C-alpha cells in the first residue's frame, strides 16, 4: 500500500518564527526528513520505484528495519514520543543510519531533560583564567563561544583575522547573525555556503537541547525573517556537532589563508567551547599569521582595536 504524507497538525504548522520551538513538531519533521533521504536500496530493500508516491522509505519499511510496529513508529513520527525507550530510539537511529550527532538530537527531542527556565536565558560568564589563556595565545586566533554560538571572549589574533567584535553590541556578537546578516562574512569565508550550512546545523543541535530558550527562539525568528538562505537551511533539520577541520579565508590585508581549527568543550561548562586556529608550519598562511601578529593594531584596520572582553 502506498504511503501518503500525512503530517500531524503540529508538524504541519511547525514552530512559529520567534516563538517557542514546538518539540513535537521538531521530532516529527526530523524523523520525516531523515526517512526521506534514504532509498530502499540503501538499506537492502527492493525498490518498486514506479509505485512510490513519496520520497525515501515508507513508514512500514522503516518500522520493519527498526523492529517496531508500524502504528508505534507512526505515533512517534507524529511527535508522540512519550515514554519511548532508549532501546527503541537506538533501533530507529540504526535503521535511519543516523550520525552520532543526529542520534543525540533524536534523543533530546524524544526524551527531553528538564531544564530550569532561569538557566536557559542566563548570561554565560567566562572564567578569568580562560581570559588569561586567550591573551597568552598571541600567535593563534582563538575565541570562546557559548549557547546559540554567541561569541563570549576572544584574543588579539582573533580580532586580526575575523575583525573586531568589540565594535559590535553584545547581542550582535553571534556567529549565526554575522554569517547570515553581515556582508563581510561572504567575503571572508571562501566556502561561505559550507559555513552557513554548518552554522544552521549547530543551532539545530542547540534547539533540540533547549527548545524553551527565548533568546534562541528570537534569534531563529530574526534570521528566518531576514535571510532566505537561513530559512531554506533551517527547513532541512540537519544537525551537526562542532569539531575540527579546515577553514579557507580571504583576509582583506594578507589575502588567502588556510587554517586548521580545533574545538574543545570546557570541563566546567559543556555549553562553552574554545576554538583555536593554526596554520601549517612553514606555509604561506603561517607567514600571513606572523605578519598579522607583528602588525599589532595596524593588522585590525578591517576591524580595529583588538580587545579581549572581560565578561
């Protein structure tokens, strides 16, 4: 029997831009989009393509792979994840071939932890010893991010490479807002499309953990209104954890840079991360970083006055 897409009312409406994120709708849409990206042949099932009226696996096919009843899985995909066991979620995650980040996101949505409301909107503070550490990293661009990809602190080299965030009001020191709303970011990031995709995936991960965060809801609402690209990417429901990799930049003073980066969760606050960049020794990018460091204040003409904020 052909399955026809019949999302629940919550899933169809989704979460209103700027309003609280509807966890049931998020769960429904996440499962639906993960199922839609799989083809029968991907999971060893016969493909009767000419009879299919929906993309991806049917619900009954996914239920069979996960070892649950079709009715049970349908209720879950409609956002009714109450009392679902970790074992069932693990089976569904395996059937959908979820990444570790996607598996964690599914668990956050289906089995939410209780968070005190006063914690979700609290102002994050950076320890004084971490601020000192940033200052000592005088040849390495580094900064600390918090919830919603807010930029909490940074060093002089981060200012030299990315521009002076001290000139921005605190509420605008946010990577998502800068990537989608500031034209300078398209000039700085050579692979801007990938940066934008990653940024939305990080926010989705955060939203799964803290759907009641009013600041996150406001940020998503603002970006949804002001950026068509953000709206398109947000609708994919992709999630991703910050990690490590390589970024290619085009700096207004020293030209092209290829920098590796590493991300570290802080032990006393898992919602804060230290991100540090470095160049391969002896490379043109390493020489460019050395020049930026030696130029000092002059190196930040594109962003002026390097500063580590004292939060």
